[in-house]
C-alpha cells in the first residue's frame, strides 16, 4: 500500500517549465511504481484524478486488490497563505496523523478535526482497516501550507 497526496500540482495540466513540486512528484512516482503492475485506488474525487495521472505516468494499471494507492493529505491550514489560512491546531493534528500513519494504526485519528482542518482524509478513512505495520516515509513536508506525505507499507 502507498499513500500519496491529492495535490493538484501533480497533474500534468498544472506542469510548467519549473516544477514547483519536483521532489514530491519524484517521490510519488517512485512509490506508485513500487506498487507493481496494478493497484486499487482509495481517495476522494480530486484524489482519483491525481491517482490516474500518477498511475499513467508510472505505468501502473488500475485494478485488483493486491495493492492499494491511497490518496490523501494532512491539514491545509499550516500557514497564513495556506488554502484554509493558519490554524494552530493543524500542527498537532498533522504530527499525530503522521505518527499514526507510520505506526500503521489509524484507530485514534480525530476524523472530525481532520474535516475542520481541511485535511483530505476520505482515502485514509477507507484504508484504515487495511493499514498495518510500520510505514517507510519517502516524503514529508508542507509546501504551500498543506501537509503532504508519501509513504509505503509492506515489503
């Protein structure tokens, strides 16, 4: 299983001569390739679009249930210029969510607070029973005031 963010900047139609999320894109593509030839997708509508673009670029087909591409991200309120403006609660929430993801146990996540902080967690909620074991973190940063992770679970 892999987690990537549903960042619109990862879509080809938002590409420019200078990639503003080059490190994130590289980590996401490598993680999607790691899934193997096909994967099921868990995410909201925007996440589905991003998943389709990443899977197409990585040569991964949609289907099966052996591998999952989960699309979601932490809060979108980590700075004054973030989409949801600054909310100090976002830092504690994202730290707790990141720890839960790494530990492979989402049972203690405050999904109501996630909604308040504009975290994109639909895919994470649905993946909750599938997440187990510790995750390898390939990317963790908050460009543009939104917490993004790229993580992999499994061997």
